[in-house]
C-alpha cells in the first residue's frame, strides 16, 4: 500500500480490516506498508499512531509505516509495544560524512527504524539515483541490520513498450547482487511508476501477472525458496 498524503493514510486501518488477510491463506508472509512521503505533522502522525495502536490488526501480517525522517523517533516511540514496524524512507550508503540532508543507517536505527525503503521510483527518477548507488545502499542497510524494502517498477512508456520485465529484472539484479544470503531481511515491493499519484490503477490482474514473472525470475536466478 503506497500513500500520497497523510489524509489518504488515515484510511489505512479500515483498508487493513477490509482485506482481512490471514496467514492461513498462504505459506508466504503478508506485508502491508504505508509510505507517508513528505507529508505529516507531529499532530497528524500522532493521530495515525493512535489509530494503529487501537486497531484490530491481524497478528499474522507484517505492518510497517514510513514517516518522514524528522518523525522517525516520534513514530517509533508512539508505536512501541505494538507489532507495527517503523521504516526510514531512505538512507545513505556512507556511515558518516559531509552529506548534507542525508541520514545514515546508524541514525535511522538510533531513531527506532528497523526497515528502510530503497530504490523507490521517486528516488530513481526525481533524485536520479542509479542502480549503482541503490546497490551500495542495499549492502550498507543489510550490514547495519535494517530490513530492506526493495522497490522496483516500470514507467508508463516502458510498460507500453513491452519492457516491464526488462526494467524489473535490471532493478532486481542490482538488489540480488548486493543482498547475498540476506533474503530473509528483504521485502520486494513492486509498484509500477505509472500508477503512482497519476490516478491510473494497476489492477490486481496486472499486479499478479508481474508478481508471477518476478517469482519466476527469482526462482531461476536466486532460489526457489526465495521465490
């Protein structure tokens, strides 16, 4: 689940109840994540944390929220004692240094984050992060103990040109080459770029078709267990 604003994220709890995910439906771990992007205030994010704390969330589903970096400590504190995890939206691959505006893995962990999003479309296409840097960030995050939410997805022209899996495989290969044996600490998040904030919707059929192709690639290029 990706959100464009804190207002939209206020429906998160109701969405979660509606889909009624149950771990008995599959041997796979269900995962529901909300990325707040550059949205929220102390008050509004506190209200969301209150709803999540009081929500009837399925204990068999991994639930993670990703607030803006200034609110990592607050959300981590507000959600302490719950099963809701907190994620950074991004980290830098270096441990420290003259990198204005960035946060390191250690800083994210110190603020209570246990996950980080990496390779998000906005980092790729707005901030021009290439696969090389995303790979370095992945290796650094896993070495630090953070769980990586590894984002992949194609742009509209790439989908229309029949290049969806070409793009996804290129991105997956970068992640694979930097994950090593740490796949238990990785979540693959497929989110087509053309469906982010455009009003266009990737239907369940579109998503499942791509998911199936991703699993086939993982089975052939990593292992059947990972797939």
